[in-house]
C-alpha cells in the first residue's frame, strides 16, 4: 500500500487552488468554510450559513469542490495518527505572524510534555467522571491533541473523560483549533479573544461537547464542587468550635 504524504498533497492543492489570491487568504477561507460546516449542524445559525455562502461565492464551482478535497486530506491525515496537521501547514507555508513571535510547539515536544505531566492527572481520572484542561494561548491546539493522545494510550476515553477550554487572540488559530478539536472528537469550548483581559469576540463549542452532554455535565460537576466546598467549610467551623472549648 502506497503511503500518502498528506502534508505535501494538502499544501500543493492549497497553493494551486486559486493563484489570483494569496495562499494566506485561500487558507483562511478554507478555515472559515470548514468551521462553518462543522458548527452549523449544532448551531443552526443564519449567521454561520451567511458566512459560509459569502466565502464560498468568492470561488468557482470547481474551486469550491477543491476545498472539499482539502478537508478530505485533513480528515485522512488526522485519522492516520494524532498530530497537529494544520499547525504544520501554517508554519511550513510561513503564514504566521513572526513579528508577534508566533511559533507553534513541535508536536513531539507536546507529546513529551503530556507524558511527563500525566501521572498527577491520572490520579484525578480515577476519582472523577471527567477532567478539565485549559490552554490560554492554544495556537492550533497541538498541546491539547497530544494530551488527548496520551489519554488514549493510557486506556482512557478522552471523548468522554476530558473537557477543554482553549483561547487564542488570533482568528486563524481560533479556527484551526476548533477544526482539529472537532475532528478528533474532543469536547471543547474554543474562544477568540484576550486571555489576560478575559474578553472574547467569539465562543464556539465542538460537536462532541453537545453529543456527550457536557453543558449539563459541567453544571452538575460545579454543583458537586460547591457542595464539597460547603462540607469542607462546615468541618472547618466544627473544628474551630471544638478548639474554642
């Protein structure tokens, strides 16, 4: 069986899709179309549909079909193995903002970091129904993907036992993260905005967030947490009373 170089195929198709436009703009439009296609079945939003139509109408019918081929390459690449595929495309084609020091962590480094930090997390997984993870500057979500891969390798189902909240100030990173987390089936809330100011212009949840009922599960976990905190406070107060007497 011939092994396909999906990165090579994807970048070649991307660069040849419409030579009248910058590769940056074609890639951005691919991200918009993919984000809209993945989100619309769950949001049923007129705004999302309009955004999709505005973007796809900039291209011919043949070019629009080639966007579907790009998505197919991406899906095949992510199915083949866990990886930060869109991050590789972004860096290889030099689409990032070098002025702002934009650089994505190589995936093998992300894997190593996930492995060395997993012992503490594994203890929580034995005690809790699911764990939560946050990345305040997520890029294309390579760190999260590596963590999910580590969970899988350790015998845990990250689609059911992990919820992540990721943030980035860059819109293309926001879309790359959403697309890859969606295709890997990782329940996530993806936010576009300023982490330090905690102000966001867009918030979108991945399909698995809805499929596995994380809206309800997070509320229930918060109730349990609140009740546990109340119990701890009550016990502390009892100890104080015993000390006084």
